[in-house]
C-alpha cells in the first residue's frame, strides 16, 4: 500500500493535468470544427457575427438546404461504425489474409477498398435512402440544421481542386516510397554497424536536416531551371525541364526528409535484438534474406510510423511546392493559400474554407487506419530491446 501511495499522483496534480489536456484538445479541435461548420453554410450564415447562426444556419435552412434529425442520426451512426470497423474488423482481416512478409500490401489493398466502400455508401446510397426516410417520417423529416455541399462541388470541380489533389498524391507517394526504401536499408545498415564512419554519417545527416528548407531549394533551383541545357548532351532534344515538374519537388523533399527517416528507422532497428539476425543466418539466410524475411515483419509498426511522418512532410509542405511547381501543377496546400490571398467575395472565401476542410479528411482516414501500428511503432522506437 505504501508503494502505491508513493506512485499515485496527488489529486491536485491530476486535476491540473486533466485541465490542461482538455484545454489543449479544445484549442486544437475548435478551429477544425469551426471551419467544418462554415464550409457547409451559405456565406451569409458562415460569416454571421452570431455563433448560433453559424452553427444552425437559418439562411441556409430558408433556402431549403439542411439536415433533419434522421439525417444527423444516420450520418453519425455510419461514421461511428466505420471507425469501429477500421480499428477492429479491418485489422483482423489484414492480419489474417495478408501474405507472409507482405502485410504492407494487405494494408494498402484493405485501406483502399475500405475507403472506396465508405465513399460509395456515404455518398452513393445514403442520399437516396435518407430522402425516402425523410419523406415518410413526417415531422422528423423536417430540416433542423442548415447544411449545403455546394461549396465542395464548386472547389472540387469548378475550381479544379481535384487536379491539385492528384498532384499531392503523386508527390506524397513518391516521397514516402523513396524515403522508406533508402531509409530502411540505410537505417538497418547503420544500426548494425559499430564503426565510427556510421556515427559521422548520422551526424552529417542531422546537420543536413537542420538546414532551412529555403537554403536547399535555392541550391536546387538553378539546376532545375537550366536542366534542359544541362542534360541536352545526354538526352538530346528530349532533355526535360525539371522546373515545374512533380519529380523535382519529390527529389528536394526526399533530400530534406531522408536524414530524419534514417535516424528514426535506425532507432527502430536498434530496438530489435541482433540475435534475430544471427538466428536467421544460422538457419541459412543471407544478410538480405534475414533483413527481408525476419527483421522487416518485426519492423512493420516502425516503418508505418516513419512513413506517416514522411507523408505529413510532403502533404503539408508549402515552401518547396510553391517555389518549384507552377500554378497548374501545384499541390493542395499552395492552392488553398492562393485562394485565400486573392481578392474574393464571401462566396469565394467559403469555397476556400471548403478546400481547407477537404485537405483534412485524408489525414483523419490515415490515422484511423494505422493508429494501432503508429502507437506500437512509437513505443518500440522509444525503448531499446
């Protein structure tokens, strides 16, 4: 009992910790909640000085655009069960049916299938079903909350935001794939090496990671602009101009991200006992076979965690993409910034808010699908086995 009393925190400390935790959660979640509410209201409601009018949207309701109690209950139920399935059933299915050593492929297929199914059900079947239920349910089918998706239709199709999404997908996929491929091999080699050269490589990588991004972009920029002339002796008239191309942005973001990836993966590999390598070698595996068949399955949570950070770097980048990509090839973050910087009407501003909300959704789905691997990966990287 005495030991338990020593370990237990005083009630004042616990209450203050809970207070600051709740305060931080509210402060972090409020802007996301508020812009989400604004994005589904007509401009008059979205910029109303009365917060209740922003939330309930009387002007939006007067235009016949809103949600009934049935709509709200069904939508919240589907979102809740989707989260439960993604964190329970999907994990079990991937672990059961993924080929040995290719669980990453199982997660990729499972996440894409699950995401597409959610979109088809939520946007395809639900509107027709809810329309029928509202028609036959009497007063319960009356709209009580202003709601309109016209701003999302405008930003995705009229403003061609889908093109910015495709560019973001190309850049993030390239950065994550290249960073993890080279980072995994380098991290494993440095973790198993005890030489001074490995130490100095890590120090140089850390210094390189600490440099401002603007310095690196400035160094690459002249080469990308003059790439056609520089590469002409090799490729002739087919020499490409790299400036404005997604591949140039991928190269710079990989150069920025690779040192961090190597450091992080090295710490994960160090948490795996070297005896596993030795046991695999005794069983007849080569060094690469031991790495692929024995170490990598154990490293899966660490790879997902590192891949998430690489994804966030490329997905949220503004400086590199805005400097190296032209307006028609830019990614989502610079595109949203340009929407807010333009002289616009209130309607255009709500459209820009809808674009800002759209960029959040993939992040929530990503964390939702991989939350168990992320938590276990962060824990494994913090403790050396």
